[in-house]
C-alpha cells in the first residue's frame, strides 16, 4: 500500500515561491494517486484568506491552484485553528473548504500520516 | 506513530519552535540543530519553553552545533551524525521544519 | 534501511552541509540512499558554478564528489531549477541561456521523483534552515 504524506505549508502566499512550491508537491503527488493531506499552519493560513488580489504585486493567483487540490485527489485539507485565530482570520470565511483543527487534533493528524514534509 | 521533529532555525523571532512544541505528541522527539540550538541558551524564553515542555529523554541537540556556539546542554541529549541517523530510525518518521 | 534525502537549501546554508554529513553517516552506517532530491533553493547546492574562497569549505564540490563516488541517484527538481537559473546543457539550449551549471552527475527531473523516492525509502529526511 502506498505511504501517505502530509504536507504542512507554513509560508505566507506572496513571500516568494515557497507556498507555491509546497502546493506543487501536493499536486504532483495527487497526479500519482498517492494518499495526501495538506495542512496550513502558522503564516501558511494566510494562503486561505478570501478575496486576495495577487495581481497587484504581479503574482499568479495561488487560490486558483489551491482550489484544484480536490481535483488532483488531495481531499484531506486542514488548517490550524490556533494559527487562524492568532492572525485574525475567520474560520467561516476561508477560500478553501478546510477542516479547522485544535492542537490535540493536529498532533493526532501528524501521527496518522506515514510521512510529513513541512515547508 | 512517533515523529522525530527537526528544527534548524533560531527560536528568537521565529515561530517554528513554539509551533512544534504545541503539536508535539507524547511519544515524539525533538532534535535541535544549527541555529535552533540557541534555544538551549539558559535564562532565555525559548529555554523556558523547552523546560516547560518537559521532554526529558526526548530532546536532542547536534553536538557540532553546540560546540560551534559555545552552548552547553543541560536539557538536551547530545548526538553526533551516526546517532542522528539512528534517531531517524528509532522514530516512524522525520518532520523537518524547513 | 533505505533513506530518501531531500535538500531545500543552497550550498552556503549550514543545512546543506548538514545534509551531506548526514548522508555520509547513512552510508557509513551500512544503510542505503534510495535517492537524493534537491528542491527549492536546494537546487543551488548542485550548481557547478559556485566558486568558494580557497580557505572556505566548498560544499557544492563535496556534494558533486559524494554523488559521483557513490554513484548515487541525485535528482534536481527541474521546475525549481529553471526558476533559479540552474540549467543543464539541454535546458540551457532549450531556453537559449548562456551558461550551463548542472553537468553530470545530476539529473533534472520532476517532483514525481521525490514522491517515488519517499515511497521506496524507509525514511524521508529533509534538510533546510540555518
């Protein structure tokens, strides 16, 4: 059976290619039909803010690619509740349907996956 | 499944250590290397956070990085590279906070 | 045991050297390296155009020698490399760029190679940071 991989994305969306390159790992794995999950943690939750206009800083829209995750078979999407609250983001107004987890649930989530990459 | 968490960023002005301690499971271990070893500087906030986390035998630090920085290790067990390799095998997976 | 080792930092970052020392210890411990994978700024660790001052450690040269000496499977992510100007002969020609900085023993390929390595290996260990 294929090993499951949790990708933890903790970079803000417009601070360089890091957020996109984390997403690319997920999309590439999804194309191979691997069991994947993605967790948005720390500044990574800023990727989920609604109504962002990256064209103002001449960047491609990451949100459009994030929306594609379920189509690539990456259906397990999570966000850290603590990170969202600390950054003043409303759990109900996010651009992606993520499951918001508390600290204990995050510990269990990381334990459940075979491998983890945090970037 | 147990996780070996690895951090290599200074805990001063960086969120990795705090987030890692928040998510660390009861069987998980933490290895500090590079600038993350500055968390072992006694009398500092990161040091207090490590003490409060009470990791006991589950806190490790890379020997060369302590030596390079003139840090001693009251809290962490010191490992060299062969022991680092063994640590990765004693846990089910490795989560490096890149 | 089989290791997949992924490097996310350039040769001048302490974590690139740390990854190399770890990889050496993996082999010295009688284990196997299924693949080395260089991603994000890690693609710079594979660059052949780095000129280290004579009295400083040349980590890029050490990586090159390590990969060659042990005939390792060493993959540099093509998308990350193109974005950062790390090109092999084929890509330099394709995009008409003046310099090649990724000769043998590296292979430019896609992120699927990271996933394949992670599936093959008993442990995936990533290196980045200071």
